[in-house]
C-alpha cells in the first residue's frame, strides 16, 4: 500500500473524529443552532421544494431541450445585441416571483446553452431581486423611499453587474463569440409560438402556485392570492393541452396521468399541495415512459439539474440555519444581538456587514421584508436595511454553492463580491441622503 495516496482519506477521518469528539452538545446555543438548522431544512422541504424547485427544474429542462442552443445564443450569447439581452435579463424578475434558489435551475439552463456571462449573471441577480410583490410590500411596510430605492437599485445592479462580469471575463467572452459565430441559424422542430406558449404556461404555474399573501386583504394582489389555486388549476389544464397538441403525447396517457390529480383535488380541496405534488409525480412518469424521444430527453435533463443542485442546496440550507438561524426567530450559532448591534446607524461598516449577512442568509420570497422590519425596530439604519434588501434575496449560502458548480469558483467569487460591494455603496448613499 502506498501511504502517500491515503493521506486525504486519513485527513478526512481524523477531522470527522475530532469534530465528533469535541462536539459542544453541552452548550445550549449549539443545540439551539442545530434545532434551527433542522427547522429551516424541514420548512424548506415542505414549503419550497415541491412548489418552487421541482417546477423550476422542469422549466430548466424545457430550456435545455426545447430551446435550441443557437436560439439562446441569438438572444443571450456573446454576439447578441447588448441592449436586448440585458433588457430581457434585467426585467425578468418582474415576471419570476422566485427566490435565490429557485432561479438557479433557470440560470444553469441558459448558461449551459451558451448565454454570455454578462446576460446570464444579470438574469441570475434580477430573478429574485426585482420581484414586483416584494417591491410593493417594501414600499407599504418599510416606506416608499426604501421601495423606490430598492427597485431602482436592483434594476441598475443587474445591468451593471452583468456588464462588469462581461468586462472582467472579456477574453473568455471574445473566444466564446468567435466560436458562436460559426453556429447555424436556429432550426426549431416546432413554431416559436408553440415553444413560447408551453414555456409561458409553466412559468404561470410556478408564479401562481407560489403567490404569497399580501399585507392587505383587499385589492388586486389579495384577489389573486384568494384565487391562486384556481388560476394554477386553469394553467394546469392548459399545460395538459400543451402536452397533447404541442408535445404530441397521446391524449389517453395524459388523461390517465391527470385522473389521480383531479380525484385528489375533489377529495382534498383545502390541501392543494397534495394534488400539486401528485401532478409532479404524474408528469415525471408520463415523460419517463413516453415512447417519444423528446419527452424522455426533457425528463432526463430535468433530473440532471435536480441531481446537481439539490444536494448542494440541502447542505447550504443546513449551514445557513446553523449559522444564522431560521426566519421565524430561531437563533443560530451567531447571536442575533451581534447582528443587530453591528447594523445600527448608516456607517460604511454597518452597510458592509448588512450586505455580508444578507449574502449568506437564506430568504424565501417576501420574507426579507418582515425580517428587515424587525431589524429596523431593533435599531438598524435605513442604509443597512437597503443593503440587506439588495444582497439578501439575490444571494444565499445554498445559492453560492450551486453557482460555483455551474460557472466555477473564480466567477462565483467575483459575482458575489460585486453584489456585496454595490449593495454596500448603495446602502451608504441612501443612508446619507435619508
């Protein structure tokens, strides 16, 4: 046996032994942090995976299979018109009411299909950052100044960050542009409107299934929330029709897959998660056992995204819960009082710390507003509040782990650094003005 080849396993085993040997289970804060990590993980699995991530994986599969590489390159590639690609990427968040984790499969889909680093990272930031509901909730609860500052900063950030990433990696982008010049024009298997309709229906299901409760019980947003599952069901019916008429699946198979979903809707009208989860399972089986190649390829691509992203997200959520606690007040190993004391006032240090905490902490869609509200009541300045709102929803520890697996360590570090620095500077400027 060559012991030189065994030093890594020995190091891992020694490290695990030392961690287990010195595990500080006698300290209450450690046990509380472990409990918070498990609570956050359980909540994430119950509330986020089924409604957000799994539909997002299927949408990413659509991008990877139904939208040709040449088509993605045409609008997001290194040779695409900059004003068009950045405009589409920067406003995407107004349509996608998603968090920093749900955007990942969609980002991975367009990046792997050849999108330039600039438009891809603009999309990655804007998806969770420019959320219409979150902007309105921010203005209502935290004040119109913060609401306006958040939307202006987020739109600007997405474009500036994308352009800076393009400039920083311009040599690589030039090489990509040369390689993409020789690609043929998109040769689509079906009319563009059919692919767009199929994609739109899936996005609508994702958006309405995750429509959060607004602050007020009246108005258009509240009306949509009241009927969110009716709207989701409506688009589910359109989705079934799309499977038949666009993907050419046999109606008998689509009908058999839909039957248990319909039965469960009737049996559990107040528990929509049951038929929704069943629909995801039925769709997986329908695509997996389809005799057509394209549905099988769609399912295969969806599964590849799930395998790549889910384990990293699970580890990241556990780590975020352990370090910083869970959103409903559970403490992590880092005391909440430390955070509250460090983000008081509007100093550059306070804004930087707020950006760092926001970058690593996990925020579900819309939860950042009540969390920031609580911190403001505890003494947080308006500048650090904006810094947290700009860095928090767009980044998280789970998010960073997955981004690294998609575009590498160097690009991830630079992207995260740009978000943190720009959030810090924006918060400091806002704090000085207001």
